[in-house]
């Protein structure tokens, strides 16, 4: 078991992160540790609820807490304003007040949606993240970003609302499909490439075990990636314009555009980010001074983990339109997170449209 407390500049804000193999059955005691709430809404989707909601509810109730499940449809389409409104209505029907709390039991979609509901319901209630996918365990559950998608783009309505606790149970990954596991590893690679060269080197040394999904290797990757992200977000909680947290968007400018332009029916988030990292690395060589050997290291890692090299055929015009909706855009254009060397991604910068279009075509976009 590993505990990490992230304290933010405001003394009243902190998150306790616990990595606890088998910890789902100890959710109740963890909830008692991190919040005074005694009544909980456990938000999940149908797939996760079938596997894990029963144990979560039993653990909360066994700790003397009241708990009710709210089960939503699975998939990215759930992370929209219509489902958010339904979730608000359900919380109201349950009579939850500001002394109560929400548990987000699921992957990134559930974490983002339930976290945003917690940020906005009654102007803010406590919430606990219990991520069930590798991607959510290493990335989206840490740092308090909550959001829903709008028709114009991904995560365009949201809030920073820190979970009072994040309970990471690596044993939950045993039910995760191999493709989802590989997609989650893309975010581990991103953390290394963007902010932690030691993590990236550790990934290279453990590639075979990670690719095979060996539990010990995955547990090591989870803890190292969480610690890397925690070091960044505690210094820049709200992702300031020139703050260090923007580095964690390495690969995401294109990754989000691929997802949106395919109407979230194509590559998984981690797969799209992997393609985005390949393109960002190519652009980094051309304009940020990245050594081509470092780009080759990234390519080799992504290849070994079975992550895609190219996007499905996607119209260039749709990708460019989606990127113009990116949160890192400015009045002067789309900004890309690049890196001059492994582990040192920079704040977003503008790049020649001609270079970007050439890189997108090379990555599989259609003219």
C-alpha cells in the first residue's frame, strides 16, 4: 500500500491518493478517513457496475455509511450535458445535501462526469475517485480536472474540483481488456516523455513485462506515473497559461482532435494520444530541437506496447477544425505542446500551419 497526499496552495484543498491492491473492499474505511460525509451516491456505468458496484456498496455500508448506486450508460457519449443534467436530477431525488458525497466508480468518462457533478451540485460537494481503468488510475483521476464534452469539442465545459480521495486498486485491472490496458499505458508513456525522464527510462527497462500486462509491472507503472503527475499538479493546480501542468497535454492536441473528428467511435483515448505523441515528437524534432534519437526511443516504446502508428483515414479539414476547438488554442491559432528532450515538454507554442498539415498527412489524415 502507498499513500500520497497532494496539498495545493490553498490550505483547505488536498487530496489523499492511496494505491491499495484489493482496496475496493476497503472503500468504506477510506471514505471515513478522507471525508466527514456519511451518505454517498456511487456513480458508475453498466459495465463497471456489473463487476464492482456490489462490493463498493457493501464496503461503504459495512463501514456504517449510507450508499446508493446511480448507474449510467457506458461510453464517451455519456460525458455530455444531457447526462450531466440527469445526474443532477438523480442526486436531487436522493436528497443529497452539501454534507454528503459522490464516489466515481469507473474510467475516465465516469470520473470526469461525476467529478463535474460534484463540483457543481449545490455549488460543490466532496467526491472520491475510484478509477477502474489503467488510464484513469494513472492520469484522469489525479489533479481535479472534471468536465463534460460539448458538440464543438472535448472537455469544453468543466471545473477544477479536487477529489478528497483517490483510491487506486490495481487488482481491478484484471478484468480490463488488453486493448484498454495498452491504451492506458499510453498515458504512462506520456508522463515520462513530458515530465519525468526517469519514468521513461523505467518504462524502457520494463517494456516486455508492461506489454504482457504483468501485475507487478503495471503496479510499478501506476505508482511512478501518479507520483510524476502529482509533482506537477501540486505546483500548478489550475493549469495556468505558462504553468508546468500544460506539459501533460503532450500528444493531446491531436489526440482529442482524432477522437472528436471520429465522433468518439474510432481510436480509444490512449490510442489517439499515442498517435498525437508521435506527431508531436516529429514536430519537436523539426522546431523544438528534439534529438531524432529521442524520437526513435518514443516510437520504439509505443510500438512495443502495441499502440497505433497512424490514425484511421480522417479528413484533414475535420482534424484542423477540431484542433481549433482545443482548450490550448489562442486568438492567434492552435498551440502544440512540444519537447526539446525526454521529460521536458514545454508550454504550448504556435507552429507553422504547413508543418502541421504535412505531419498530419504523414500520420494518416486524408487531404
